[in-house]
């Protein structure tokens, strides 16, 4: 009888400890370790125009895009290759891949990519000559970042982001304007 009471008391204490730990872990997960979406801001920081000429068509353009990713989570965020593509009227005219990396817990990092525009493809389109005469060339850059954070070795937070920038290159004035939109997906995509 005494043994049964002791075993029952041990089981009760063990169940209470497990219940308290479960409540603590659930509370921590939904407060401190709650998955938060990364803050992603993209900017076209520079466009270098080396040469442009209408006849014969010559165009040398380099586009530099910086993507700043803020990781608000309490775990490092490991991301895969960051792909930045440049399009001219929907046609791919340049692409660069930045190798995978890691952003520390509650840290911010800027990932930069410089894309050389394939000038032969741009000049071969029927849009180039009229737009070159008008003095503005419209490009679109797309940058994709995807990765995951593992909190306490158990909770996995996956996130992906796509940043699309509409870039207008005013080659006659030598300046650039851009308008960027960011989309973030938490969990499976």
C-alpha cells in the first residue's frame, strides 16, 4: 500500500513537471520565439551607364541592387543563394547569384548584387530604339531570398521573400528612379 502511494506520488509529480514544462515551452514559443517575418527592403543603389549610342546600337549598363534583411527572430536565419534578375520588357537581360549565407539572431544584413545588363539583348528588341530616343529605358529587377531559422534546435521557421523593383534609366540625364515592392512568405511556399 505504501509503495503504491509513493509510486502514485512520483507519477503525479512527474506529470506536473511535464505539464509545467509544456506550458512554459508553449508560452515561450508564442511570445519570445514566435516566428516573425523578416523585414526586407530593396533599393537600386546605382546604375552605371558606360556607353550608349543609337546607331550602331551600343549600350553598357550595370545595375546595383541592395537588399537589406532584418532578422527579428531569436535564431540565426540561414538563406540560400540570392538570385537577382534584370528584365527588359519581360525578357531576361541579366542575372547574378549571391552565394548562401547567414544572418545572426536579431541582426540586419545587407546583401548586394551587381548585374551586368546583356546589352545585345536589349538593343535587339523593337523597344530599344524608340525608348532610347525618348531618353528612358524601363527595366525590372527581381531578387529572391529564401531560408530558415531553427529555434532551440526544434522550431523551424522558413521564410522567403521576393523584391520586385521597377527601374527607369534616364540615360540622357544620367539618373535612375526605382519603385520596389516586397512580398514575404512565412512557412512553406
